């Protein structure tokens, strides 16, 4: 895990500012599970935000925050999960399996369901498949639009991001462009940040 994070940092430099880390030890009591350790390490170093080049669509990694996204919104780890349950999961209710594209998966909070950790401006979504009791063993599933197709990767999100950024898997050129930058927008104590790291 750490090796993939260090390798990713060479391709996508993290912000130089101090990122406010979530109190991860509280998540089991709040949402009933621990987040995967590679994701926790990524968020501690990068926060939540997006990767992009000057002329590309943004690709987001979501992170929990104690600051509400909007007035009266749920915050913390429960807010992270609630956003998925209230905003993402309903979009897939009643889908025909033929329309889904690829393997059909249930949505969290169904047992073993998909839980969102990222998205991009093209409408592609990145999920954990929350099967089993070990979050570090949760595979990554990508749902791509046009035509809708699911892709399963039997490893964690940091290795997935590194694989895309390094060109191991076929991805848009911007994902492994030397101009790719990370922009920190959210950490545990802040929202609406705009701190970029990487080449100008």
C-alpha cells in the first residue's frame, strides 16, 4: 500500500500544506466499518479534491469532513456515507441489468454493495465493492458511461489511481500527463479550499 502511495506521489504530487486528518478510529462507531487503510493514508496526505490538467475534466476523490457541505447537511463519516445513499444509490434504482453494462452489483447499504469514493466530470463513478469483513480486501469497481460498463479491479483505490496515472491501464492521456495536478478542496476541518500541487 505505502509503495503504491509513494509511487503515486511521484506522478501526482500531494499538497505541501498540512492536511487535517480525519479521526479514523471513530468511523466504526459512526458508520459500522473502518475505511480501507490505503484510502485513509491517501486522505491523510492528499485530503479530498481532484486531479486534472489545465484543459481536462476533473477526477475527484471524496473525503469525509466535519464541515457541512450545505446548511443542516450531515457531516463526518456518516455524512460521507449518507451522500452516497441519498445522492448516488437512488440513481441506479430500478435499472435493468442489460442497461447497467457489465456485472450487476447491489448498492450500499445492501450487504456487499457498492460505496462511492470518487467520480469524474464525465459521469464515471468509482466505488468500493464492500464484500467481506476486511475493508483492505474490498475491490475497486469503476462504472463508465457511454456505453455503460463496469470494470472490477481486485486491489485498492491507491493502486488503482497509480495504475491509471502510470498508464498501466488504458486511460485518457491526461491521467498520465506530466501536467497533471492535484487540487485539495476538502479536509476534515475545511471545505472550499483551492490548494494545488504539481507542475504549473
